[in-house]
C-alpha cells in the first residue's frame, strides 16, 4: 500500500496535477483515453451540422422579375395574354372579321376562363382569350416599354422606342436616355409591353393626394382603378385583420368605437365645406364599363350594378299591384299578402 501511494505521488506533478501520458500505477506511458476522441469528433460534427443548417435557413434573394403581368390565360397562338396590349378579337358571328380590342385584367364578376377586353368605342366586355390574336400597333418614338427577358419592375432601367417597323413587325428599342446605339436592338412586338405614361404638366389628370382621375389616359393602370374593382374583397380582408371597422349592422359597438370610424367622423367635421364642394363637382364613373354614371345606377351587368333600377322597378310594381289589384288600400292585410311587411313599413319603402 505504501509503495502504491508513493508511486501515485510520483505520478503527480509538483502542484499535485497528474502527469498525463504516465500511468499512475505503472511506470510505462499510458494511452490516451479512447472515449475522448469520439467525443471531440462528435462535437465537431455537431458544429458542422449547425453551420450547414444555418446556411440553409438563410433566404436567398429572389432574382429580379423579368415577366409581365401574370396571366394564366393564353391567346390563339398559345402564348400568355399580355394585359393592356392590343389584340384582334375574332367575331363570334363571323370568324373572318375581327374587333380591335385591348386586353384587360379580369374583374370580380368575370367568369372563369374569360378576361375583359375594351373595344374602340370604350365599351368593356368579357371575351374568350383563345379568340385573341396579338396585333401590331405603331408606337411613337420615345414611348417607354417593357421588354420580355429584362427586369420589368417599376424602378428598373426603362427601354424606349426608337422605331416601329410595321413591315417586319418589330420594335427597335434602346435604353432610356442612351447617348449611343450600343444597346439598341430589334425586338418582336409580342415581347414588348407599353408602360404607363405620366403627365405632370396636366394637373387636371390628378385628384387629391396626386391620385390619377378617370380623365387620365392611363387610368386603368393606376392602383386607384384596381382598388375600385376589388373594393369588396379588400374591405372583407381589412375587417378580418382588424384594420377596418366592422359593418354597423354586424357589430354596432365595434363600429362606433373603432379608430377608423372616429377618425372619419372627426375629419368630416373639420372639412365639412370642402366635402360639400367636392360633392357638387363630382362626376360618377362606372369602373366596369366606363359610363359616366354611378355603379348602382349602371346597367352594364357588373358586380353591384343595377341596384337603383331594381329598386325603382320593385316600387313601381308594388304601386301598381296595390292600385289595380287591391284598389289602392294600404291595409296591413293587403300589404302582408303582397310583401310580407306591415302597411307602415311598406309606406316607408315607397317613399324611400
């Protein structure tokens, strides 16, 4: 026991720390612990795995968009329809004749498989995209365009028309503001889309907060037009997220105490005279067909149209039924027989 203790003390250093590589009980060198090597290797493997996972978790930057407005519909040539470009629409009655139209994005009431087109007279209708054929139109020199295969984002470098070659049906384009023709090239007209124009020298084309009005030649390109087309869908999404007040008939207290409602009420009080002048100068506009009338008074068939005519038709029919069929007697029994409402409510409906 004493020899063993002496040997153990000799195996320790002067500070009491063990001398690694020398066996405590025997004088021969000791092999390093085999269990420590895999542990170190395991730690190294974990670090490597963590780094690999972290690298995979980083989102790669998306490449710049070089495609036009996404369209799931294809024309008669099997290519995607380019919105706001010119097309020839085959006449449904006579396939040998064509209508000159402009392709428009589908709206809320557009049936599946159809898009909207605008004719030369300004009327808008739904059309089968398979009946559309791309049409070459002359573009003036300096017109800003997008070229397929290049970045088409709004702030991307723009291309402009140098020449419109109707014989070869190509556009000669160059970078906007270029001083030489080093980047000039001829592009097939089917790979070019005209960009929206802006008229800063015409203030009558803009309303409040520099929003384009319906008189603007490129009104259909604006966010105001798109927002008007999908106003119902956008409102439902805003109510679901809480950013907009709920409908008063659904939640009266939530509507009255919502920040949006309180802000609008205060704004109307502070700008009462200005709102009155704007209402006097306001000209209604139907976002579906372009007629100068309110959407509720239009009969083009768009979503939400025809409500005013329907209300007038119901009132007139009710008056005739009460006058001719029942002698004009507005008794509760007669009114409930025709409408299901009592006489007092029917009288209010007729006067509304």
